[in-house]
C-alpha cells in the first residue's frame, strides 16, 4: 500500500459519505477502515502520515456536523473490532497524551447518556459476567433456562426479559445431552429458532475471541453463555503475574461485549472454601471477580434443600434469591429477606405461648397473667417441656414478635404473691390477631386467671 492508495481510500470515502456521518455507528465503521489501513501500514512500514491525516479528516467531518457523541469513546469502541491488532492499531494512532476526558459533576449530571441494557431486568445486563457454582448444583440448567426465556421474551425467575437472539456454547455437552435436557425442561413445547447452540469454540488465545465476535455478528446475538469457560480460557504463564493475565483476558471479552452491547456470561465452578463470600470463590485469580460487570453464584442450602442465588453487580442492586429446582428448571420462591421474614412469621404462628396470650386477650384490652396461668391455657399436647420458669424466659424471646405481628405489649410487675405479666392490646375492635393455633379455646382459661383487673372491650 503506497501513499496514493491510502489517500484515495479515505478521500473517496469521506467525499461519498462524510457529510452523512452523523451517528456513532457510522463513525466506528469509518474507524474500522482506518484500522485495516493501520495494520497494513505497520507491516509495510509506509504511509503512517496518510493515516494520521485521514484520522484528522474524519474528526473534522464529525465536528462539522455537530455530532454530540464522545469521539474518544467511539474511537475506543472501534479499537476492539479486531482484538488481535489492538497493539498495532494503538501504535498507528497514538492518542494525544494531553487529551484527557475531564468533566465536572454538574456537567455529568445533566448529560443524556444511553441507558444500561438489561436482558433480564435487575439481573443480566450488557457486559461480561460469571455464573458459577459447585458441581451438580444446576448452573448449566439455569443458563439454558435463561437462554430459552430471553430468546422468547418470557419471564425468567419472575423477572421480565428483553427478547433477543441468544448463543449458548455447550462445550461439555453434546447434542444428545442438550436435546435430553430441553425435553426434560420444556416437554413438547416448540423450541425457539433464535436460540443457537454451538458445540465448539476455539481457545481465546488461538482465535476464539475472533470466533466469538464473528458469531455474535453473524447470528445477531446480544446474549451468549459459554459453558464452560475453562474450555476456552487462555493458558496462563507461570512467568507472568496471574492477576494481570486474568484481568487482561476478561478485558478482551469485555471489549467484544461493549462492541455488540451484549451480555457474555462465563460459566465456571466455585471452590470449596465456604468461609468466603461466594463471588470470591470463583475458581481462578481474584481478577476474575474484579474485572467483570456482575457475577451470579449458586449455593445449595443443605438444611432446607434449596438453592441460594447471589447476584453482585456494578449496574444494579445486589440480589439474593431462594430457588427450588424441579425437572431441570428453577422456581424463584422469593428473595432471601422475603423467605427469612416468612419463616419468622410462620415460627411465630407456631408458638403456643403466643396463642395462649392471644386467647387471653381475645375480647379484652388487658390481661394480667402469671406464667402458671399461661401454662394452663396451653393444651396438654402443646406443652412438651414447658414449665413456668421456662415460659418467663420464652416471653423475653417472643416480645418483639408479639408487638410486631399483633400489637401486644407486656410488662413484668411484682405483686404480693410474686411476679405477673400485664399484657395489653390496642382498644380497637378492628385490630384482629394473627391466626391462633388449633386446639386453643376460651375453655382453657381457668376461672381465676382473669379477674376484675382485666378491662373488657366496650
């Protein structure tokens, strides 16, 4: 390529298209041409000046048309259209070291920016992510279900999805296994024609990044799952820093994700160190967590036989979900906080002492009871190991629940014959109690339990 050739390339392009270069996509397309020329010029050691001139012409064209997008950002996106020649391109177009992107917080706050793209609301956004768990927890099932739902615009774990084409790289499972899983999960439902399943992908240091980039382009996919990442990850050198190598590898994948505004989810394993937070247990360097935009981890709750899903993200709030797994699909039964709240409420409803107090206050604003009185109200088959002394200790534990769920408060008062508990509820007939356990009736209240000190409702 000589000087006249490159000059003709750019002069003709700018003459034919320059006045119409109004969008960021058009600008990036122009820079793709620049990139090819830079690569060729580097090989032949000629015509660097012509490329610099073409760069200046292109930027002048943009300014002439009053385009508002950030030229530096667009140039950076064009850089990654061919990952292998990144260094060559950088050398060909060395950025001005004095050109810094600095703006005030006031300018930034009033700037209209493109909203973050979410393919699963509050969960899967554009960028690079991890999906990891210990073996046999169900991460591949979860990824396949997410792929199916996103490709059809169906709700995934209760969250809305943005319908788009999806590429699922099944690098460990062959056609038979994938087919069997799809049948297990969806039965005879029609399969989407925009969910593409690839069974091979080159290692990233041997053309896999280019292959991934080309697949997303050819099949117009905005979401890709790579199952498993270890099958394509670049071999790490023992002579170099592991953190830097891992970070750089993720960074290259991020550039492809940014170019396509896509979500690329890398599936991996967690190590068995249960003392760390799950995101830090993703196998590999700590850079694995630091470099990605978000991570989804699955952990099996051995006690409740449920799966806990943890989401940590730069682009949305953290999320903890409790999932149930059946026939290859997961069901979201609530956030961790919701489930904890539900369990606390259910435990409260199953407290015999609470039901006894509610019976005593069933038609009264106040009830004065000893621990022995409370024990007498509880049916025999609920008493178990209860005794008056233990009831006193249990009341301290149940104080918050009584007030929170039933607006019941109490105080411990010394009387001549010992301590009693004064229980009160609001004087409001519409203030109903939570359900009382089966078997509790007013007939269990001893005649001497409630006396003239207990106010009746009007």
